[in-house]
C-alpha cells in the first residue's frame, strides 16, 4: 500500500491527490508534498480514499519505506505527473 497514489473521496479535501507514506490498520498517512508534507501527513480512513493503479517509482518507494527525510519535492513531482497523466487521458 505504501507508495500508491490515492484520491480523496470524502472530507474538505475531496478530489485531492496524495501518496500513501504509511499504513496502520485502517488509517493511512498521506502526503502531497505541498500542503501535507511528510513531517505532518494527512491521516485518513482507508475507506475515504480511492486507490489508483499508479504508484511512485521504485527509488522513491524505497526512500519512503526507509524513512528518508525531505522527500516532499519528489512526492510533489509524483503527484504532478499523475495529475498530468489523468488530464491527458481525459482529453
């Protein structure tokens, strides 16, 4: 589950795109690299997000799993790439 890209489906952040940085039971810790950074992630119930088929690259996934600090720019880039991917496919 770590490293997957998800879309919020409930709450004031509905429609926001996040990267899962950790999973603890039914709660996910999410970051977008901009408003929700890795040092203060968004905590969200698993049933309030939509899983996508996309995940971050292997290098970023390993960095997230190893707890490497200062990954926000790389997460922001992954979210930006996913947003571009879905807008290109919808056009």
